[in-house]
């Protein structure tokens, strides 16, 4: 009877993002800021991916995972920012039900994949620093490909199961999403279906697919730091730490803000704080990834310098001919 009553109600076919408010001046400022961030993020990550593919000196496990991460970050930020920019520019903050579910799928799938990739990168650094004599044998090409493929496959499959259940929820009440993208918690709050199964499934999938990579990442860095502290020379400690410090910064920003957002009490008074913190793992992390790895990494800077030199020589030859 309850299901029949819900079907007799008006079913929501589109949602409205509340975003960061309706102040016209704020919308223009936010549009310009996010446009610059999006262009910088996409350009930086595509550049790193291209360098890793083109430069033979970067054909190592560490840069192989970095190329995967940069490719992922490009897709990750592209699931949210283009929709947000269009809303800020046109004032149309609506999104269809199918569009919202699609955005939710790609956001969750890429977020889960990033957890696995960060774990693979931390394990790579663990082997390089803690097991240097066995590194080449253990982190071979086949194993690297399996880790990368497994990361993408696990992230996509785990999310597909969850989003399939989400797509069967009924939305018949308010259709205003108090966020700037289709996130899980705001969507569940709007559903007039019984969401207990979805919440339980979300908890189970989080434990199975995101907790293990987080624990692996944490364990790897505990072992890395312990090994570094045992190195007798100061120069040796600095060199060892510099090889993994950039990755540690990305991991801290990503996991730190992600855990805070999803562990905050579900209160309306904290909704704005939730949005601001969500910007860290949806916008800030994809932006700082190329910045951190390019500014702090000698090999990447050398590869970029060679690429610029080759491009300059090519354009000069074209002009002379």
C-alpha cells in the first residue's frame, strides 16, 4: 500500500542545486575562479600524462602510477566542474534525474579508483625505500599493470552495484540538492523510499573497497617513515623522504577532507562547511597533484624542459621552411 501511495505521488524528474547561494556578484566571481582552476587542472594533468607517455626516462613504476593518477584527476574534476560552471554562467541550476545518477556514478567510481591508485603508489614507495634490493623483481611491468587495472576495475564495479540500487530510489518530495553536485548523502535525504538498505550497502562497500586501500596506504607510510628514521646519514634521510613526500601531501589532503566530510554530523547548520570541505577533494586535490609533482620532482621538470626545447626547435624548423 505504501509503495502504491508513493507511485501515485509526483515523481521528481529533475533536481535543483542550491550551490553556494544566489548572490549575482558571487556567482560571477565563483565562475571565474572555478574556470581558472578547471583549465589549470586539466592542462596540468594532461601535460603530466603526456610527459609520462612520451619520455623514456619516466617509464618507471612510480611515473606509470602518476600518469594513471593524472588521467584519473582529469576525468574526476570533469564530472563536476563543467556542470557547475554552466550553472554559474547561465543561472540554470537544474539537472535531470538520469544526469544526476550518471554524475554520482562517475564521481564515486573515480573516487574509489583514486583510493586504490594512492594505495598502489604508497606500496610502490614502500618497496623502493624499504625493500630496495627486491624492488625491480617485485614491482615488474606485469605487476604494475595488474595494480593499475585492478584499481580502475574495482572502483568502477563497486560503484556500479551501489548506483544500480540508487537508481531505483523514488524521489517524490523536495527536489533541491543542498550541494554543488550530486553527492550521496544529499540525494538519500531527498528520497521518499526506504533508504535503510542503501545506507547499509554504502557502509559495506565502503568497508570492503575503501577501508583496505586506506589501511594499506597508512601501513606503507608508517613502514616508510620508520625506515627513513633508521637511515644514519642526514643526506640519506632527506633523499629518501623527498621521493615520497609529494605523494604523502596528496594522500593527506584527499583522505583528510574526505573523512571529515563523511564523518560530520548530518546537520543543516554544517551544510556550508560540508560544501567548503568537499571542494578540497573534488577541486583542490586534482589541482595540486600536477603542481606538487612538477614543482618538487626533478625528473618531471627535466622531461618538461626537454619537451619545451623540442617544441621550440620544431616550431623554428617550421618557420624556416
